[in-house]
C-alpha cells in the first residue's frame, strides 16, 4: 500500500483534511467517520496527520490495514479488544478493489459484511470505543456501505471524500517513501520520529532540484515546515514557511486557497517560534485572501485567530473572530441542514462565544449563547439517542448554563442545571467506566454543584461533593502524572475542600488544603510562566490563604498573602487593561487588603485601598450593567468606604456613601 507525502492531496484534499482535523480536535468520546479515498497516497496523508494531531493531545491512533478479505472481516472482534478501547482514534483502511469483470467480489462482500455487523452492534461499539472510528474505503464503496448499513451511516460525524490527485514529478520520491513507510509500519514505536527525519532529508533533496511547477515546490516547503515543527526546530520552520509564502506571492499558478494555506502555515510556525503577533497578522491576511469562497476553512482560520487572541488576553478580538465563525456555521446549517456534524459544530461555536462573553462580563449575552447550545445538544440527544458523545455534550451545555446562572445570581436555576449535568455524567461513568475523561468530567461537575450548594448554605452537602471530587482528582494524578491540567484540577478541588472545611469550623484541615492548593499553583507558574490564567489562579489561591489567616487573627500573614495577590493583579491589569475579570480581581485584592490594614490600625492606607476599590466597582457597573453581581459589589464597596470615612471623621462623605449603598440594596430586593 503506497503512502503519500504531505503534499499529495491538493487544495481540495487540504480542505477535507481541515474538516477531519476539526472533528478530531473537537470530538469528545465516540464518533464515527468515513473516508473515501481514490488512492492510499491521499489517505496516508490524512492518517499520518491524524496521528500527529492525536499525539499532541497525548492520545494515540490505532491503525488497522487488512491485506485480505478475511482480515477485513476480523476487524470487528479486534475493535472490541481492550487495547483499542481508549485509543484516541481507530483507523480501519482497506482500499483494495476487486478485479474488473470478475465473477466474485471478495473485497466488496467483505466490506458489506463488516458494516452490516457493525450496524447490528453499533451501540456496543459506542460503549466500548472512547475515541473516533474512521473507516477508509474506495469511493466506489460509498453507495454500497450507505445502503447496507443505513443506521450506522446515520450516526456518522463526517464523511471525507478525497479528490483524485495525480502523482506529480519527481516520482522517485514516492518510491523511496514507499520503501520507508513499509519499514516504518513494522516499527510503529519510532514511526513518527523516522517519518520526520525522512521528510526533512527528502525535502532537502527535492529542493536541490529544479521545479517546473511552483506549486510542487510550495507543497514540499509546507511538508518541510511541518517536519521541522515536529522536530522542535521552529526557527527553521518559519524560514521554510516564509519561502513557501514568497513563492505563492510570485506565482501566477496558485489560487486563493493555496495563498491562504501558505499564510496559515507561516502563522503556525511563527506561533510555535514564540511570535504570536506575527502569526495573528498572517492569519488575518489568510482570511482576507481566502474571502468567502471556503466557509469550512475560514471557520478554522477564525478559530485559530480567536485562540491567539485569548492567549494574549484580547477578549474583544477573540469574540469578533468567534462570532464570524458562528455566523459561517449558521450558513452551513442553512445549506446543509441539521446534520449531527453541523449541530455539534454550531453547539461548539456557541460555547466559544458564550465563554468569551462571560469572561467579558456580558452575562446575559453569554446566557443566550449557552441556552441555544443547550437546545442543540438536547436535539442531538433526541436524534441520536443516549450515546456517550451526545450525553457528554449535553452535560457540558448544562454545566455552562449553570455557571452563568450562578453568576447572574439565579442560584436555583444554576443548581437545577448542575444537578442534571451531574446525573448525566454519573450515567456516563456507569457506561464507560473510570476513563480519565469521565473522571475529570465528574470531578468538575461535583465542584460546580458543591459551589452552588455552599452558596445556598448547604455546607455539609457541599463538603461531601468536594471530598468526592478531591478523591477523583488524586486518582487522575496517579494515572496521568503531574500534567498542568491534573495539577490545576487538583488545586481547584483542594480549594473547594478548604472552603467547606473552613465554613464547618475545621480550620486546621482548611489551612492544609489551602496551603497545598497554593503550592500547586506556584508549581504551575514555574512550569507555564506568567500567563494570564496562571497568575489569576495563583491570586485566588493567595486570597484563600489570606482569608483564613485573617479569620484566625494572623493579620500580618494575611497581609503578606493579600499584598502578593495585589501585586500580581496589578501586573495583570497592566498587561490586559480594564477587562471585567481584571477589574473585579483587582477590587477583591484591594478590598481584602483594606480590611486588614484597618484592623492593623493603618487607617490612611486602608482608606486609599477602599476608595480605589470603589472606583473599580463603578467601572465594573459601567461595563457590565446592573446585574446582581455588580450591584452587590458596588454596595459592599460603598459600605466599606462609608465606614472608613466615618472613622476618619468625614461624616458627610460617610452619609452619602451609606445612602447610595441603601438605594442599591433596595434595587436588589426588587
């Protein structure tokens, strides 16, 4: 079976790859895909890219390549083996064709028998496989597979149809790569590394030759950039991508899609090399060059732009790009209908928009997005049944609705959403067992419901949920090791336990939990650097330690923690500006520090802290409007200012602040 190079699938194939890539990146749990390829050259490209993509997510690709019809029939029992249960994706490829004019069609019959059996056992497959299942056949098989297994076909997540791509000169490289690939298939443990080295060597050889077709040279440079990125040689990858970009600019042969792909390749290399600003610029150029001719590819560009914007804290730009992605997905829905793939994509787009809206403090808008996504996930469940993927999507939607309802002050609605989400995830655990994904989902759900229970005054119930969540996260750490995600999750669980224990009066237990959570956050900062998320979470951990020490009367220790948190939040403010998240965090630090300063007798400094807090609370109200959270924060700030003014002898100023606070509290009661 002859594999292809990274440059063999052409622009049409590249667009199909982007669809597959999006599915692999966004899918959660079992999903089914079909790839119809006219050649192993093209399907080999997709398979290797999928493997690299999964490896970057610490998941693996399991590949099955039956060489005879009986081997194809044995695929089904193989799929039910423990080794394949937790694969990120299982790739089953058989592109063999029966001889034309023959009386027998062994390959066709084997395929039809296989999909018929899969059709009968589709629910069992859903339960057993926790990742994707991709069936790769020749284009001639599509109508037969569709008709023979209509129920299986109906649950597909996507269908990829690769266009025929003629082999281009120099053909010798394909022959060499076939020899290499045959060896690599026997040595799977080193396949990726060997493929990278081969691609680099082969690209050097090809680039030393003269190219008549500029597009061929661009594709070789793209392949080389990919290999250099895989090898961690990001500077050289940028140079290869730049050369490809220059060629597309000079060429009269290249079309907008190739121009856009060259710009995107350059952006990927630049971002890996630590230059997100240049990457963002080139992605914007790619979107401009592409125009409106390829919605699926444009959605990918918008999502990459959003990701870069979020990483540097530019939430407004992220929201703009996500909104365009959402609009394009709505257009696809209008033209393609309510297919499972479209509904899932639309649900994810709405989540992305809602997440950024929530971080910007636009809570009603975030709620609208989340509620629409919830409708879609319920629709998917009604259409496809209780599959792991539909249940998990529904649980995530409910969790997001619960979070925004909690922030809006609708605690009863939040609790209802969280409880339904938790019930669904427990159902998934019963079905799928203790997979890392299921355990993490359950832990997150328990934390969220514990949080709302604590807000409702049910501290004992909250503590039970936090303790269960903590056990799960210790279990995940033991399984997965000290990854950034496991450490962050463990810190969050410890924070919940500490809060519940503090409210129950178990201060020693609370202090130990808070201290361990803070230690983990410092470890994450040392590993990940001063990212906005890392600093924000470290501030929360410092706040918890300071709060408990203040409660225990250790004011100097509390002041140290609060001052460190304030310094970090000023750093965030300098970097990110007046976002609601930053302003509220800064206000929290100043408010806590002001109280401790007042207790320590430093009234002038306390007054300055409280007055600055009041200024920030007014800014937040302007940005977010009169929602319960902003009104509560402003009223509390006015009360603190009134108290310190009274102590300092400013009775008129104190009276004005108390009066304004009273008006706000009356507004809340309405």
